C-alpha cells in the first residue's frame, strides 16, 4: 500500500523521483490565476476562488467543464477547446513575468544523475517544456509527462504510471512530490508513495488563496 508523508523523509531508498510541476517545483500560481480569471470571465463563467483552488492539479479541459457546470453554463467541446486555446495564449504571453523555480530545485540538483527523475503534470506537455526551460530545470528530467499523453488525468494514476514506465522503474519504488489533493490521489492510485510538499518543505502555491 502506498504511503502518504507530511514530513521530510529519507529519499535514498527510492529508485526514482517523480515531481508534479505547478505549485511543486514551479511557482506559477499567480500566472494561472490571472489566466483563468481572464478567460472564464470573458465567457461569462463566474470565478469562485475556493472552488478553483480545489481543482488544483486537474487538467485544463476538466477544469473548464467543472467551472462551467458549477454555474450552469453549457459548453460544447468546441467551446471548451476555444477557452483552452485562449488560456494557452495568455500563459504564453505572460509566463516569463511569473514563472520561477521553487526551493525543491535543490533536491532536483542533488539527485540528478543519481536516480531517474520525471515530471508528471496536469499541464500540457508543451507548457511543461516551456516552464521547465524558463526555470532552468528542463535538463534534469528523464521524462516529462503532460496531460495530453494520457487518457485519464489526475486524480487517476495514469500520468505517474507513464512516468515510471518511461524511467523503467517499478511504480512501488517511486515517490511523488505533490501539493494538491488530486495529485495525492493520483500517486496513491499509481501505487506510489507521495509526499505533501506544503507540509514537508513549506512550498505554498499562491493560487486562488
């Protein structure tokens, strides 16, 4: 059974490390908050801060679906794709002003070339590459798994399972670094131990607080 840790632990027994991106190794909360407010209000979808924060880690498509459903706004698949594209455009235009590495950068550098490491994120692969290059972290990872590479995003374990597969490591020998409830659930669904970076490393995502 996978373990859930709320404190720092010895990482040396693990054969691979898997990191969530936004709010975990990349400080991007304000960027995404401003992007969501911009696109959702444009489409007359009320933004509830507490509700949006509860969706941290959920892939973009599902976030739009849930935000619209909450206020009884009906969207077609094409509508959702349009909003996704508009959010992507906003992020692309503004990410250099906001995105930076968190303090977990030191762990990534410490374990580089000692064990395989991967990123498993609810963001798209393109966005993940963009953010990781901006922060200087891209070169440290053996695999980068975005939501577009799996059928089921978080809270299902597909993202982390594909990361383990790419690293050729049994999931039970991996540990996941996460900041969000859906990420914790995804790690446990993948039969991986998971550590809450908020409590263990004092990493806090400034996202719809």
